[in-house]
């Protein structure tokens, strides 16, 4: 397996240094550079790389803007943010960065990016956290990231372009699609009950018939929240809920 890489940085010395370091990695097939955000988007669409090294601070489009745009155009692309300022780290991980590098670049840290990339290419079946398990979901909050166990999540909704994770403490936006969360959370007892909803089965207290064969489920929270269930999912839901 070999990797195609795109590097986007408006500063030529930093761009060339990173291109040299990545070019020394044995399984890198190609390295293409871009000097700005718009050019980075074009290069990604042309090259279909496995990895994008993206400077956070560029004059035409910022790294954040490029990442948000590519989330729509290239949802599977892995992005490594790079910057001279460590205060951008939280922003990078809110944008679901695969990795984060500080300038000036360190050869070992660049090599570590590709070690992680190789690990990510090996499929691993997720296992539910038990006892003192530490598998958690990252939620965006003001000034940082909040981590919660899957068991703390009651349901997840898609509202417009946003995906919200609902816990007893409120609703939080995440950078995942509903489809991605469905896959990640399936081992933790979550069920796709509607095109716009995932629900944790253990949080359901009641199944109520609605209209045209559809149902609602009541969630175990103080507000008595109800979540719609499409009629195509009712039979499977009942099989999962009932003894």
C-alpha cells in the first residue's frame, strides 16, 4: 500500500520542508503541494489523496474553511493540521483532525503520522466499554471538548446540516454524520429508528403508535422526550427491545 499526500501552506519554506520529510517515508507514492486554501481544494479533487497536511492560517481560505468545505466534497479524507501556534489544537480536533503538527516540523512526529495512518487502515471491530473502559464520544463545547460515555447519550438527531448528541446535560454538535455515528455506536446498543434519529435502546421507556403505521418512542428523561420511529424500523426495534 502506498499513500498520496497533498500539502497546503502559503509559506514556501515550511511547505518545502514538509514535502521533503514526507517524501522520505517509504510508502509515500506522491507529494503534491498547494500554496493556498483554494488551490488545496483543487489539488485534493484532482489527486484524491489519502492525507492532506493543512496549514491553519492561510490568506485566501483558512485551514478551518478548507476542512469544512472538504467535509462535504471529500468526507473520507484524513487531515493533518499544521501551525506554529498551539492554541489552534482544540479547533483542529473539533474539526475531526486525524493528527496535528506544530512548526517547525520534527522528523519523528511526521513519521508518527504515517504510523497512525497505517494503524487506521487495519480494520478493528469495536468492543463495548466495560468496567473502567475509556471509550468515549467527543462533543464540542465552548472552549474545548467534552467527553461522554455512550451510556450517557439518550439519542442523536440530525437537524438541518447539524448532528446533535442529546444527553441529560443538553444537546451538543458533533462533526460526524449520522451514518458514521450509527456504525461507531452500534456495539453500544444504539439503533437507527428514523432517517434523522439514532436512539439508545436502553433509554427507551415506551413505544407509542402514531399514524400510517409509524410510532414514537419515549425517552427516559425529565422532559419525556419522544423520538419518531419510521414504520420500516418498527418490527426490528421491537425484536431488539422485547424478550
